[in-house]
C-alpha cells in the first residue's frame, strides 16, 4: 500500500479516536466534578468486573476478526459504533459490489468511503428520528414493529453468510471445500450450547477459541489435500 496514504489515515484516525475518547469520558467527568457527584471508582470496578470479563474478550476477538475486513475504516467504525449490525455488513457489501480484494489499497479506500457514508446517513437518520420521536412513538410501539426489530440482526447475518456460502473464491483462487473448516467448530458450538451450557454472554471467549481452531483446521485440510486451491486463470484455461 502507499505509505503516504496509510500514514495520513493513521494520523487522522489517532486524532479522531483521541477526540472521541475525550468527549465520551470528559463530558461525564466534568459534569460529575461540577455537581460534586463523582462516583466511587472502586465500587464501579466491583460492579463492572463481571461485564469486563465478557466484553474484554469480545473486544480482542473483534480486533482479530473485523479489522482485516474493515482496514483503515476501523477508526471511524469504532468511533461511530454499530460495528456488528451495520458497519461490518456495509464493508463486506462494498467489497462484494466493487469486486475488490481485501488487503489491497483499492479495497481499503472503497470500504473507508462506504463506512463513512454509512456513518453520515446514520447520523442524519438519528437527527430526523429525534425530531420525529414524539409523533412517531405510536408507530414504534406497534407489536408488529417491535417483532420486526427482533429479526434485524439475524437478517443481517443471513445476508452476510449467504454470499459466503455460495462463493467458492478467495482472492485470486477458487477454493474447493472452502466451508469445511467452519463445520467442526460450528457443530461443536451448537452441541455445547444445546447440551452442556448456554454460551449467552460468552460470545467473546467462544470467538477467541473458534478463530484459531478454524485457521488450524483450514491449514490441516489444505496440507492433506482435502481443501484445494487453484488460480482462477488456471480454471479458465
């Protein structure tokens, strides 16, 4: 990649992340100081320690699994939020529509633009929603609308998984039995969740285990010749 482009992205990303952290942490801190309501940080840590056990592994697993997809857009993605239910599907769809390859400068630019536009559209929709929240509150309280919101995340994951299920390519290669390494962790997680204990709240640790297991299985199957890769040019010939 062009080093000048990367340097400028990282510089802007660090500046933006710093300002975002200062705003998110500074505003409540100033309010607490002004009104003399500074909380007991020992009590906060005691209460939040259970949440930290869950969300720290989730954050680590997101860095491992999401950043190769998001690239330079990781900065704006984590500043604006809605990573899993909005920014990640936007990045994947932008890559598919533009037919670019992950890890290339072209794809990095495409994904960054897509995520930036998505963030601006989200802010515009939020601004309109705030203005219309009172007149639209009867609509949001309808049972049908509340039921539909329960299916938003499964629908997004379905839209992300279906193209991967039908696509047997990986960059310049066609991959035979591409999804095979996913099956064993997938089945094990279903059995574990169904018959041993619920994984609800343990998604982060589960990802930290299944990601390296999937990579090792893919390498093993490739070495054994079960998974085969051929250049697209070779297949066309």
